[in-house]
C-alpha cells in the first residue's frame, strides 16, 4: 500500500511553473514560466492557487447546496421551492447572497465589538480547513496530512469556540443560552464522534484520509455500521442540524447566537453552516462510503460527488422530517446511547481484527454481515434502554380517577324551564 | 457550594413561536423554568368597547377578528346570544348550515393547533404545511358559502347569510373524505415518532381539579379526563339530535392535549355527516319581517356559551332596548386557559416552554380582543 | 534550504505572537477576552508543534486545549458577574507574581539542564525502545525523520515522513503503559468525583 | 342539558345559610350584598347542595349609577348553572369588591381585566395589575363616561 498519493493539481501547477525539476520528470513540464532557482516561488504560487481553487469550489458548492436544499424542502412539503431566478431558481441563493451583502450592518450597543466581529471569521475558518484534507478524487486534495482524521476532529471543535464567542459578544441573554447549549452539545458529542472513528482506524491502519480511502476494499459502512450511525448522528450534532439544532432552535431562541447578527456577518455564519454540512457529508462519504472509489465507468470525482450528494440528501431528509430533541435527551443520547454503541463497536472490531488481521474481500463480507447483526441488536437494546423512563411515566398516569361530571341531579323544582330571557 | 443565580429573559412579543404577539417574562435557573409572568395587551383592539357603538349585526364582524382561526365559532356564539336576547326563532336549515360551518371551522382550528405543535417542537415546517394544506380545502368551502375565507361573518340572527351553492355539497363530500386521511397522517406523525412522544409525554401535567378550578375548558380539560363538552352537556342549536363521542384522555400532558384535538376533529367529521343527512330544504333565515335588519332586543341580559375550538366561548350581552348592545363581554377561552400557564411551565425545561404554551392552543386575537 | 528559511521565519513570528498573546491573557481586564487570548496562544503553540513535525501533538493540542479546555474556560467565564471589568485587585497579587517568576526560572533551568534528544543523542537506546521496525534519519532540513524500514526499502518513497503518531502510539502502549494506566485511573476518579458532587447537589 | 337554578330558590337557600346576604332575586339571578360576596362564593363552591366548581365568567357592567359584577357559575357534577350578581360603586366612588381568586383560580385574569377596563378594584387579589393596557393609562375605557380619543378631539375643536 502506498503511503503517499500524489497531489495531481498541485503537481500540475507546479510543474507548469518551474523550468526543470527532478520531481516533475515523469510529468513533463510544458510551460516553464519561471526561471531556474525560483522553485520556492513556484511552490508558493501553486499553493495559493490550489487554495484559491478549493475555496471557490466550496463557495460554489455552498451556493448550489442551499439551492438544492431549498428545492428539496419544496419537494418534501408539496410545493415547488425557489423557481424564479435562473433556470429552476438556480440563482436564487446568489441573489440572496448579494442581498445580504447590501443589508445594514447593525452592531448592538451592548456588544463586545471586537469579538462580535471576530466570531464569524472564526466560524468560517475551521470549516474551510476541514476541506483541505479531504480527497475529492484521485490525487485531488490540498494536503495529505498523515493525521488527517484527527485534524478534522480538532478543527471542527474550533467552531464551538466561535459559537461561544458569538453568543457572548452579542451581549444578549438569549444568545448566551445558545452558547451554553452549544458548549454542552459539542463537548458531549466530540467523544462519541472521535470514538466512532476508532474502528475505521483499526481497519485502515492510518489516519490519512487518502489512506483510509485506499484501505476500503468494501465501503466501511458495511464493516462499521455502528460507527457510521454514531458518526452520522454526532456530526449532525456538531453541525447543529435537526434533531440537534439546539443552538439555533428557531422556535425557542429565535436563532440563538445569530440573533444580533445582520448583513454579511450573518451571511458568513450562514455560509459556514452550509459549508459545515457539506464538510460533514464529505467526511462521511470519504470515511464510510469509500470516497472517490467506485467502478471505473465514471471518473473518481463524480463518484465522490454522487456519494456527497447522497449523504447531503439524507441530512436534508432528516432535517425535514424530525422535530428537535430536548437538551437533556440530547445529552442522554450522547452519554448513555452513542458512547456505549461506540464501545461495542470498538470491542467487536478489535476481536475481528485480532482473529483476521488481514482479511480478504470475501472474509470482509462475512465480517460485514456479523457487524450488521450486532449493530441492529445493540441499537434495539440501547433504544429500549433510553426509552424506558418515558413509557413508565405514561402508564402510571393512565390510572387516575375521572373527575365527576353530571353524576348528581338537583331537584326539578329548583330548575328554570328552558325559556328565553324576558 | 456555589449557589446558582436565576436569569430573567424576556420572550416576545416578537418571537417566532408565541402564536401572535405574546410576551412572557421568564426566569430560568440554567435551562429550568422557575418563574413565568405573562404580559398581555399587544393585540388589544377594544372589541368590547367598539361593540357598544355598533348595531347587533355589525358586531358580528368584530367577532370574526377575535379568534381569527375559528371565526365561524365566534360568529355562532355571538349569534346564539343575540337570538336568545332578541327571542329570535331560527330557521332549521340555517341552523344545520351553521352547524356544518362551525364543525368545519373546528376541524380547521384543530389542524392549525396540531400543525403548530410539531412546528414548536422544532420540525422545519413540513407537518405544519401538511395540516395547513388540508385547512385550505376547508377555507375553500367557506369561500363557497360566504365569499370569505378567514373573516367570514357568515351567520345572521336566525340562520345564515345565504344558502350554500349547488357545488358546495360535492366539495364538502370530498373534503370529508380527505380530512380523516389527513388526520391519520398527522396522528401517525404524532404517535409514531419517538422524538415527539418522548418530548410531549409527561410534560406540563395539570390535575383535573386544578383545571376546573382555574376555569380551563375545552380540549385541555378533556385531556385531563373531565367529560365536559357543552355540545353534549348543554346542547345548543341541534346538537341534541346528533350522536357523537367526546374523546377523553387521562394523562393531561402535552401529548394528551393534541391527541384529544385530533380525535375531536374526527368526531367533527361524523357530526357533519349527520348534519348532511338531516338537513332539509327551506329558508336559511327568517324573513326581514320576522327578524328586522335593525334588531332592537328588549332590555335584559343574557349569557350564552358554545363549545369553541379552544374551550367555552361565551358572550354576555346586555340590551337597553336600543340598536346597539349596552355591554358586550366575551368569555375568551384563550385568555382563561392561560391561567395555569405558570403552573404548567415551572419545573420544565426551556425546550418545552413553547410546546406547553402551544398546547394551550391560544390565539392572541382572542386573548387580547 | 528554502523550506528551512520559511520554517524559521514562521517559527519566530509565531513565537513572538505566543509571547504577545500570553501577555494579553495576563493583562486583559476583560476576562472573556483573556480566555479567547488564551485559546489564541494554544493555537499558536499547535503551530509550533506542526513546525517541529509533530503533527499528532499539534492536532491534539488543538483538539484538547482549544476545542475543549478553552471552550470550557470561556463557558465558565460567562457565568462570572463582572466579566467586562474583571476583579480590580487580588489579594494574592504578590504571591502569584512570586510563584510565576519562580516557575519561569525553574523552566529555564530545566531547559538548560535537560539532555535533549537532539541529533547527537538519537542513538540513545531508551529513545529507540518500542520503535522496532523504525529508524531515524537526519533530513536535509535538520529535523529527525522516523522512517519505516519497509517503506524506505523501495526507492519511490524516498524522503517521506512516517508519522509521529505511530511512534507515540507504540511507545505509549509499550514503554509508558503504566503511566498511561495511572493517568486513566486519575481521570476516571476525577470524573466520578465530579459526578458525585453534582448528585449531592441535586439531592439538596 | 345544563339546568339553570331558579334565582328565587338559590336566593332563599343562600339566605338560610348566610342570613342577610341577599339583596333581591329574579327568575334567573341572585343579587348579593357586595360585602358578603366572598362568603357566598365559598358556600357555593364548598356546600354539597351547590358544588359550583367551575366559574364560567366574570363580567362587570357600568349602569351609570352603579357597577354590577356578574358571576356565571356551573357545577360540573350536578350539571347546573347559576348567576350571581352584585352591585358596587354607588355614586361611582372608588368601586371595590373582594376578590374570588381564592375560591376560583379562574377569576385571576378576568378580575384583572375588569380592573383594567372598568376600574373596579378587587381587594386581596394577588396580582392586581392592568391586563391589556399599560400601567398609568388614563381612565377605564369600558366605563360609560370614558371619553375616547376621537371624542376628545371633537370636543377640543369646539
């Protein structure tokens, strides 16, 4: 197994810029813009160009995903969704973005101005960092960190800090509620999120996302169903989507930490939220759905795109159909449900790996079936355990004596006959 | 041990889920509610004062705007009071028609209540839009009846404004076929969804005794197991000729309140079917010779109440023999059902605040009038 | 050579930022801003780790210190009454100044006295224990490369880093197994202790 | 069908239990002395033969000479209703009445509403603030001598 995958885009730009370089010998340098001795400049320029391409790609994807999500909402709700601006309303979110930019930027009097302005930047910055390690096709990534998966976990935890800063800097009590909730949820869900990936790490033996994709002879969703379920739910919590959207909680907190933000600062938060959704689905697609791997009838990028859209669609579906959970239920789910599930997953995966350290594809299918059976059983047991308190409560209440209505009669001589007044 | 300090937050009047312009001053200890103080009056239009300067028929339009999601029921309550005050004998066809209209309105109102429950729980509008779609069909029927969808003013002393058109009856049949399916859908959403169940069951429990003592009526009371429905206990119009169940639930929590509403709407469908069977051709209102356009009821006072969609909806009218009521008081069930709001909410979490609040199913137009 | 140059510049800039940030943390009146400054310092330290080719440590620094510790500090600060003004005077000013300067000198002393595992001391057997199958090589830029024997044997992947994660992991479960277990026990007991405190408060 | 108590019968029974509380009776209504109101309400709620546990509504009417407060009450177990009335504020001087919140919790907002719009003070009400209008609103709109904004403009122009 190769420990490194070549970064094709970077090499393409770099080798076009430099005149001669040993590392480009197999590539062929057909432009050679920069003279000899300027490899470092080529290095810088190609790095910046790569980031530029990536960031713009993400922005475009966000615009598209907002449109797609709204179209999907429309479908789910028996209406047409945005359909006015552009073919099928494609440019609606572009128009929205422009509108948001021209809105008045209001900073509340009580706000801590510096932190108030810092928070949106802090929110959007880690989201873009996540994309840097995700391979969206063969050799298409910004950097192949050998701690890529941990890097994603680390960077996403930064967004919690941004929410706390935003909620505090607004100087608004309702916002602070949202900040408190965000801390509780993020700290709780980081643990099952990290632990759910342990099984994947054991199977792939690397933290690099390229390595993980390479290691998936069959997609890890088959081998790690429990890991997938837990990671999916935990990433829903991390990106503040229903049923875990406590931080925004439109019907309770208004919009939580977004309450006082307006204009492009709100826009940046909005962007960060949707980019985080795409990021989460990209990570799920990479880690559990074999990323860019697929039959060779389609290019790898398209395979990745299909998987990404599938996961995004699933997230939208969940968002459209489920109500929000209560804060105690969310924390119970994290500590009493998902945490146990990850432990089960780790134990099962450890046993399997110690029995078969290097399984063939056929053996993997057998492992997959066993894993699915264990997954379904443990899910049922944990959900029963989580439900118990609610059902007991319900059955106790059934046995109350009814309030007496119409049981006695008064003497008929006391009664007025039914007649009109006067 | 460090002590905690409660924090007071002002929720409303501009808040997405206060069902209008309602304001609460809520004190939290962490996420737990320790005190609630409602503040009213943001939609106060002085309907009762305005009624004193309008004729008896004109007051009808004011009642439309009180509880704007069940204006037919408001009309019915007011018209019954006027009929009782002015000794008007209603014509049977008009009475059947207004019973059909008011039961349709009850279904529409319960649809709104159930849809908004799931909205308050945090679902992103899908269940709300499903229930609102069904409500639109009912509003279409109202449009056929009187030309208006929300503020109907359909009823008149002694009957209704005009007879239903030919195409109303097949359309009504179609709606009556659809509505049970819509409620099946909603009930499945409500009782098959683990999140909704776990969030509504056992939340905001009120004892039947305290509810009766606090004059709470309607679906809220019946969710506590008190079999008190004015249509059954004190039949007005022709409800004594109709068989229907009063769905009851014992647990008196948020789930029970909405379960009762859904079952009640199913019963309303049955009532409408019976009304269709029993309705006969004839005049829909007495002629203007019998009941003049400008009513001058004899001096006296009257209180008449109906079972509205939110509870007992009563009108107290005082006449001094003139063309306008001397005093018109509305017994607003939405306002009085709020009496125990504080008891309902204390000890619950912030997440359940608006769910419990929505389970009262109040309408600010009626609360503030 | 060029890579080294950039790394040097980044190192100095980030070190300067760390010192500035630390001063801000200490001097800031507004406690919340101080807490945010602290997380900034943590991020800069993580960058230093990255520069030293210790990606794992850098990532863990962000994950634990920025993602959890500083968020929790900010969380706690939100409950304090006078966040904006801070407490004007502390009784223990002198004591804390003394302690801090004492700690500062201790750190300098330790850094001078310690025999760092530099290029020269890498032959030290202790440092290599638990890293069988790996060996160290001096890279062009002067940093240590921990290399896996098999990978190096095929010529294509020359000059590639093998991550420090592997070496940390293997030394944690071989050489430092007992300290790891002890830390685990301490953390669990701390967790249980905090839970019992909460339980007692609930009962009251 | 909810039975309507005869005013005369109810008045007689009340007068037996609390002598002197009665002012007059009617076919439907019973007029109570306003100082005896709280005792009468307690009797109506607690006594076995009445058991009026539901307070439908409280209303007040401004009859220029005096204010009349009307209590519509229902007994759920007997399915019977009655009307209790009382006259306060003769000569429009500081009308006040004892609050029945202690008897029927449902009187809470309705008494506040009457205080807000008609200015009848309910003594020993736990939280007698204006309900719809703000504190310090001039006058009580539902009184007959209240001059509305429109009327005030007309009179000013004269």
